[in-house]
C-alpha cells in the first residue's frame, strides 16, 4: 500500500510539474522597473580623433554591479533622442552610455546627397569614427566611474552590450564582428573590437547598400532585432530616391548564435517621432515603443543577466498572446 501511495504521489508531482511547465511555456514574462535612475551629460576627451565626445548617461541607483550598454544613435540624430529605450533599460539595472557621433546635425554635420560616390565615402568615414567612439567609451569606463561616484566599482566590464538604432544598429554590428563593404570600390570597414557580448538593434539596417549579402555571418554573439511593419525610411540623393525598407533577412534560417526578431505591428522607423527625429508626421507611437522596450529588456535579462524567467520567455513564451496580437517573436 505504501508503494502504491508513493507511486500515486510521484505521478501527482509529475503531473503538477508538467502542468506548470505547460503554463510557463506560453507565458511571456515582462518585469516592472526595479530601480530609480539618474541621467547626466558629459564629454570624453578623445585625443586620437582630436575631439570632445558628447555622452549622455542613464544609470540605476543601487548597490549592485551593473551591465553596460553602449548605444549608437541613428544617422543625424544625437545621444539623448532615445530616452524611451535607454532610461527604461536603466530602470531595469543597466548603465546606458549614449554618445553623440560626428554625423549628428546637432554638431553641424551636413550629409552629402548629390554625389553617390562622395556619399558612400562620407558614410564610410562616419562609420569609422562611430565604431571608434564605441570602443573608446569602453576604454573609458574607469574614467566614467571617477566622474560619477554613484558608479564607483559598479560597472561590470564583463557584461557589455552593443546597441543602436538604424545606422547606429549598423555601428553596433561592426563592433560585434560584421564587415561593411563599399559597393563603389570594395573598401571594407571592420573592427577588431571583441569585448561586446550581446548585440541589440532597434530597426534592422541590413538592406543598406554598405551591408554584405549575408551580414550575420560575422556576428557570433546573441542578437536581437526589434522592428515594425511600417519601419522604413527614404535614403539616396536628390536624383535617386530609394525606398529603404527594413526587413528580416529571410535568407537567414540558421545562425551560429541565437538571433531574435521582434516585429511590432504598425511601428515605424521613428516611433512616430518618439526617437531619433521629431520632425515626422506621427502620430506618436507610445504603445509600440513600450512593447519594443519591454521585449528588448527581456532579451537583455536573458543573455546578459542569465535570468531564467527571461530566457524561458524568449524560448517558449507567446509574445503575440501577451500583446493581444500586436507583436510577434521569432528565433533563428
């Protein structure tokens, strides 16, 4: 009788475990902000490029050691135009460093639009300085800790994330192992940077002319792309107006490392003017940005903090059910 009783208990426990797993398998866990945050702006003396690099910082107030995200802005934008993402990540325990690159309109940069060859050359110059900015910020983490006493001994240099939007996503890809190629002359833009452990992209730049046919070959770290069904922009010169649509590279079916794709219905390239640019028609896409910020945080928690609930969400969770069909998630 005791044997039968123990057997029944074992079966009951197994049934409970299986039921619990089946419930967890379809849940997509979205956690609430955990920290108060502080923000500030400062300059780093970048002697190699003979410039003062403007940087915005968002960081949590707490006693832990925090992972570090270096975020690269879109073409012509600046570091403080992405608060819906950067400050949200900070509230979940990440220090986010947001440089303003040389191509920012706020620094007086004027983009070439008339001559395609000159435009490509200018773009390669910009991408070269951008990837150097990313590495220089990592080189300067000790100096940043000295600038902000709240962060003394709290920047975890072993947990670095390369992140960006649009052209900034391409910048993050370069420092994560990808090579850009100028189609005009075959010149390759690459980086020997190997300290970033995770890649996070808001808008997928893989249809840019400088992208190689299979850009993911060079990226061997966990990657997230968050994009939208209306995520497009116009690029080109005054003579050639090229539709620039951001799409999942459909030819990619199997990656050397996990690549996650989040697609938000209706989301456009600028979230209606909530990021990168404010001179767009709108309307403001608060709900779409919230979904993108929340799901990107799940990705970060899974691969940077090794959070089991976040990992299960990415592996088994149903984002479509969680967002009432507004967003979907794919793993390749």
